[in-house]
């Protein structure tokens, strides 16, 4: 179901149209091209990232069109030929698109989205394709780090008011659920994507009343079956918890209800949680949960748990929804090949920065799994006509340090990409967010623990097939003017 009814076609960089206008009258107008989206580095120097945003890419591609006001504006720029303007006016998307499924662990350099189609069409997709995949993959990756740090304790996404705009709050919360959060405070995201809405009260509720006890009592009377009280407006140990316990005794218990618990949003949370746990237990409420918030991230959560904090769940806001430790995901969209008269010519971008040298050609990324353990062994990128026969031993090698080689046996090979558009028509049935989240959990479980370390994780290998490595090396030699 398409959620966003806005026409987002014009969210593009001007150069996409100036290049397309230039190509329109050239021999490349109908040339078939292949573009790959990939990224070069995992955020936070982590061991892997999480793919997200494919559904929003699908929604965008299904609605690609220039409306009358778009055409009038583009004509007013006096940059484009009348023929090109007419082309945009009658634009019809006809590309093939493949993508890695949402929730899949992804790694640098491998193509996570591939687009095949006329050069003009492939070019004008760049901005929105990168925008939706970069943003949601960044947030899903950060959420997964935070949820892993919580060691099974629920994490709620609480960041809407600190996000960079409404779309970032809305789709960021979606990505956070994919990454592992159990719910979100953003009720529009909860409504549209079928996930849990989470939240209790703000300090303003407590301040509004003449005293804290009355504030708690009123809330408990209104929500006896879901009573969770914010106890740090004044003093957690001297007033917050004593007043909460009093309300539990005087309001909830006589009605046959048990409290959900309390939330702490300030102070030394580790210390306070230990004291609060004892106070609640001594009062006869060992089942009352302790939820905490206050600018948390994976490192603070990990340290709190290591120091023995008695916390049952976490509400994480600004550092999740903004992925504050990493400003961008860094995915790029590059030309990989050109097809003319049925002949595919690989294309390469060369740079003094070796990390920016692209992998040329039409490619397929594969993941190799150990049949005994189910664990992922490595990823291999092959040329599109190659197949990995997992009934036989297969040699993989480091594409930089080629003498580092390994023969894998008793493995299963899976293609990472699935086709989502064929000739401009959607051919993929999108799963629900809940289904993506479940798939993500299973996919992350297939990684070795060493890959999941927060500091200095094991380097998960993304290797090239020998044919692809040779093709890349040959193109590099040609760009340097070298002969075989």
C-alpha cells in the first residue's frame, strides 16, 4: 500500500536533467545503461549495515511522472530543448530494478540496488534512490546497534521531535523498527506500518497539577491497565517513587490492576535504577518495570548494563533518529556498464583514492552460508552470467591481497538481490514491516559474533570472482595506458 501521495519526481539534482537534455539529442538517447548503488564504509566503523528503504523506492518508482506545474517550471529555466520538455511531459518509466531485500545485512562495495534502462531514465533516479536507501539504512543500522547493546531488553524509538523534519521522523521510525525497536512514539508511523505505539507522560503532566501525587493519581485513574509513571520531575528517590508506590497501593491495587512500572529520564540512571528496583520490590511490586530514557545510545546502554543497572526497557530518541554519531550513510550511484546492440561494455571510475575505484560490469552479489552452522562465510560478487555451483568446492580470495585465498566446501550460495521492477512494472510483493523485522533478526543471527563487535569487528569479506577481478584489473591497466 502506497502511503505517501505526494509526487516526488522533482526531488532530483539539476544536473540529472541537464545531462539528460544533453544526451537526448545524441546517440546515447536510447542506450541501455546499468547503474549500481553501493556504499564504501559501515557507519560507526561497525561490522555490517542493515538494508532499508526499498518500499519507499518502490512507491517513488511507481509514481514517476512530471505534472503540469513541473513542466512549466522546467520550461521557465530556459535550459532544455522543447523536444526534451515534451519527452518529460510524456515520461513513462521502463527500467528493470534489482535490490537487496530490506533487513539484509549489507557490506561495502557490493551492489545493493541495480538499475538497467535507458541512460536518461537511469540518471534521473539518482537523487531519490540514494535519499531513501541512504536515510533508512543509516537509521536501521544505528537502531540495530542500539538494540543489540540492550541484550534483549525492549527498545522504543522516541525521537520524532529531534528528527530533521517530518519525513525523517516518520520513515526513520519505520527504519528503527526494522533495525530491532519494539515500538515507536510516532503514532503515524505506528498506524501506517502496523507497529506498536509507545509512550506514557511528559514532565508537563506532573507540573500541571498542584503536586506530584495528584498527577500520578489522576493518570492511574485514567489508565489503570497501562499505568507507567514518570518519576524524575522533582526527586526520584524522595518523592517520585514514594508517590508512585502510594498510587499503586491506593488506586491500582484496590481495582485489581498491577502497574506497568516507572520511567526515569534524568540523573545517574544506573545508580537510580538499583535503588528504585529495591524500593519497588520491598513495596510488593517486583513485576513493575523500570524504563529509562535521556540521550541514550549503544555505548551508554552497554555500560549501564555492564555496571549492573536494573533496567527493563529503553526509550531512545535523538541519537537513534538522527544517527548522531554518523551524519550520512554514504551510498553512491555509479555507472557500471553500457549495452549497445546486445553488447555489454563495462565502465569503471578511477580515482587516486583507491576506495573510490568502482567495480565495473553487470554483476550479481552472492552470500555463501555454511550448511552445518548456517553462518554466513563471505559474500562474492560475480559477473551476471556466472553461477556459483554450491555442490562443489569454491575458491574465494581477497580482491586486494590476492594471495589470501580459501576454498569453501559444504556451503549454500544465495543471490542477494531480487528483481523489484521489470520493464517499469513492479514484480515484487513487499513484505510488512513486521515480516521485514523478523527476517532481519534471522539474517543478523547468521553472522558470526565477531562481525557484530562494536569495536574492531571482524572484517567480513566481500570478494570478487576471478573473472570479475580480471575484468576490473584489465580496465585499470587500460586507463593507465598499459598493454597486456
